[in-house]
C-alpha cells in the first residue's frame, strides 16, 4: 500500500506507529505497515491524505471557491502521528496554521470511517452579512464535501480490494509453494524402507506370505533410503507386482495371484535389460504389498502405503496381476477392468510411467504369456488416480479420516516434476526415452484429469453422511513452470562440497542377500534354482 500512496502523493511523509495493534478509535484509518523486528506495524492518517488527491477535491471546484473565500479543512480528532496542526487542506493563499477570523463552520461527519472534519470559510473581503450568495456558496461547498465523502468511500473500497487482492495473491503463492515443497520432499526419499525378497526365495514360498513371517524367518532384505535403492539397482533388478486384493483380509484366493506372479517371473527376467551381468533369479528381487508392507503395525503400514508410488517408480519392471476371478467376500468379478478402476493401482501405474515410460510394464492375466503395456494401451485406460475407487471413500471416511486422494497428491506431483526434469536434460548422461516424452505430453494435455483442482467425497460423522469438497492441486501445476525437481535439488546439493549431508546410512553397506541366504552360503547349502 505504501508505494501506491507515494505514487499518488510523492511528497507524502508518514511514520509507522511501532505498535502491533491499531490505536483505539482509529481502526478505520489503519493499514498494514512494515514488519519491524518481527512485529506487524500499522500506519494511519488515511482520512487526512486522501483528501489531497486531485480526483477527490475536484468536486469542490477549489479555484472557484478561492475566488471568493479563504478556507480550511481540519480534522477535529487528528491522530497524534499527524502534524501538530489539525488543518490538512487549505487555500493556497494562507498557511495551515492561519487562524481564520469568525469563520463559517460546516461539520462533516461520516462515523462509519471515523471522519470528523470541519470546513471553515470566510469571504476574502470579510463578512458584509450573511448574504444569500454566501449561503448558496457554502451550501455548494457542503454538497461538494458530500461528494468528496462518497469518493472517499470508493477509494477506501478500492484500497481494501487492492490490499485484499495482494494478500490473496500472496496467500495463493504461499499455498502453491507449500504444495510444491511437499511434492518434491515426497520423492526425495522413502517414508519407509523398501522391503524385497529374492525371486529365488519367492518361487519357493508356495503362497503369498506376510511381511512379518518373511521378516521373522530372515527372507527379506531392507533398503532404508532411496539412495540405497538406487545403488542396489546398479547390479540388481526389482520387479514390482501390482494387484487387487481378492478379500478384505486375505490378499489372495487359493494362491491364484501367487502362481500368476511365479509364472510371470521367467518372462520378465528374460525381457529385462542387462546391467553388469544378465539378470537371473538370484539377482532379481520382488516387491509385493503383502510381503513388503507391515500387516501388523498400522503406523508403519501407513508410511509404507504413502511410499507406494515411489516404490513403483524405482522398480525395473512393473507387472499388473489381473487373472479373472471373484472377490472372496463380495463374489464380484476381479479382473483387469476392476484392477484398473482402483485408485491406488492407478497411482502406481502413473508413477511408474513417469519414471521410465511404458518400457518393462506388463499385464499378467494368469498364463505365462505376458502382455506388454504400450503407450496406446495406457491411453486407453482411465488412469487418473483421483477418479479411481478408494476403500476409504467406500467406507465414508469415518470419524473424519483423511481421504487417500490427499495422500497421493504429493508423490504423484513429485514424480511428474521428476519426469519433466528428465526430459529437459536434467539427468546427466541419461538418454531421453521417447515413451517418457509421450507420457509427459499426454499427462500435460490431460492436466485437468490427472491433476484436478479439487475432489468431492462423502464423509460419515455421527452416522450422518456429509458431502465435502477439498482442494487438491488448484492451479499449482499450471502456474509452477520453474519448479526444480528433487533430482535437480539433489544435484545442486551434491555440487556443494561444504553442504552438510545427513545421508550417513550408506556407510553401513547395501544388503544383497537376506539372512537365510547368508546362513545357507556359510554352511555351503546350495539355494539357487533354475527356471
């Protein structure tokens, strides 16, 4: 506001009152000043200075008044921060502190905005008598003052709208920055460790096995950070199995999904590109929700679920396990179509295609023949995670629980920014994947679908269903053209040798074998099986 005032009135000078609250009886004259030592200050005197604006005094026809009269405007209740004289506007022929002789006084009161002014006037040649001319002249001046008061109201509204607009813009920018920061932070590191089992051991299980059982029998390896996952992948391969649970409390039905996964493993290994060596069952590891996510500790489980998109994006291969069957509890069909309607499944797919395009993505329907997910097939699917089905929405978000769509907002936006950075050449030495470019173009074209402004869902409180609307992305993706991805920020961080690093976990080494494999190796027990 202050720079605007100076543009209107270049020689205006005013000191802010060093107080954190507007003074009593002067709230309407108070506007935010600068922050001093962390304390918000206010400045006053709006009523005094607006009257000096030409467009406000124009209605008074000052030159015409000055031909006949000498006049002053004064504030009957001047703020102590103003000048000693209460006069704030007067004829050009006199000084502000001039005392008029027997002036005619017209009170001007607008209580709503604390205006308590007086107009004082005397004829240039003194008072010959209260002639009708002088009465008409003063009446005309008073009418002009009324117009001035109305003009003040307009200016006051404009000022408030201007301030409100700036505050709104600042608040929207703050919200935008906050959303972007959360998005970038969500893909900078894992919220929970990535738990893997070797394909060699997985093929021996006979069924999908819980995380706790695998952990307690020493069959999993644990990668604590994203950096560990990436170092691990330099010489190892990770297959991410994505599937729809076939029961409310049991993930699989008669080991149908497990056998479908086992049938897919040889084909996936054969299709994956070589690294230092060609992949095999001893160097390929499996991620599957039931074995890789805690099923007992709900808090740890929530952290793992929040990391699902990042787990998916870091896998070398992604397999959708979708054999035709029925849900154990509802008897409803469970297949490729129902899988692709699940919000979390969609989120996993979107995060994977953002990381590597559609390469090494497969559909397993129950036999050993895998279908590759082409870009055309991806576009044919309705892959907006936020239009998918969520269990939390089906349950009505009891007791005000957070909708899973809010949990997905940050990681999906984060992997999108990473994709954008990859295509702009942000990853040194990494060739641009044509399918990634196509994915980025498609997501950007369908921005309203993949990054919706808001979402509507039903919440159940005290047995009553309430329809609620919550913001999701707003205009963040459309307006954040200069956001640096987590990879860019990581490169800048690594480029600074003086910057403190908190990533000390790499010093403990990367596990490549689980405890039971280490035991078998120590005792000379062969564990490798051949496909």
